């Protein structure tokens, strides 16, 4: 297998972040709190990414906000559609179904 074939995909990386978020959600027993922390972490890292890629972040700030916002909106839209078509089953529903 070539080195390019061994490269980690964005989906594999995302799955690692999601696994950690799921673990933290279990410990905190608060999906909303973990979701908010996840969004904050993403925004911090994206600001860092923009700063590294920009020669003049102050001048490019609006363009960065538009680009990152569009990317997030497109990804969220796709994932909302996925959950509409494949609703998650909560632990409570699983228990009720088997009872």
C-alpha cells in the first residue's frame, strides 16, 4: 500500500473527535455542555488555522468568518439530513424497546 493510501482521512480524524465527545458526554451526562465545548474548541482551532495561513488576519477576518461559516453550515446541513433520514436511538428508547 502506498504512503498516500495510509493517510488519515478527515472522516477518520472526525471519528476520533466524536469518540472523545461521546466519552466526555458519558462522564458529564450533558450532551449540550460537551457540544458547546466542542464548538468552542473548533472555533479556537479554526482561528489558529486562519492565523497561520494569513499574512494579515485583521484584513482577512471577514473573509475567514464567511469561509469557515459556510463550511460549517454545509457540513451541519449534511449531518442534519443524515439524522433526519437515520434518527439516532437514545439509550432510553433502546431500554423501552427491549422492555
